[in-house]
């Protein structure tokens, strides 16, 4: 970006709650009524990326025996039959990239709002890493 002289890309989302029943989507938290605390909200964001993970962490597979000379400790096991159908079915759970996907968490509750800093305190598992963009919507 610096070499081309163009500005850094900006996000199109504004850090406010979109609750059309109570006020417009571009209003600040100062104009929100107290009824916003009774409405369950939905948070949408990109989950934390975990990189390339094995089947135990990614799909909660069990491990093999660790004793008696077994080398099948963290391996996935069989992935299909032999002569027939002589292929691996689509959707077989295997190792691969985990996380960094769009996630929507429903039924979260607003605990408090900070009017001076234009912040919402939300109880529950809000998806995403720190300082990531999260969209909050009323139901």
C-alpha cells in the first residue's frame, strides 16, 4: 500500500447496535433507550484462526493406545473401505485448516453500555480475536 500511494482499506461497518425497533441504524449509543438491555442480540464475526490442526483438535477424534508398542497415538485411523468403493467419500473428516471462518452467535445479552466511549459490554462468547470487527444486531 505504501509503494502504490493508496490508503489502507477501511471497514464499512460502524461500531453500533443495529436495533431498528428502537432507533435508526446510524444513531449513537447516547440516543438508545434502556429497553436495549432486554433484547437478545446476535454477534457475527470471523473466529480466531488456529492454523493447520489434526483430527483430535479439529474434530474431537479419540487417540490410539500409547502403550504396548503402538505407533497409532494421534493418527485418524481408517478413512474408507478397500476394494469397494475404492475411493474416499466426500466430507470425510480429516486434518486441515481450523478457524478463521464467519461465525454467528445468537442469544447474547447486553450487560452495560459506556456512553462516553461508545462501547457495549456483551455477556457471552463473542466471535473473533481482540480488536476484530464484530457486527451486533438485535433480533
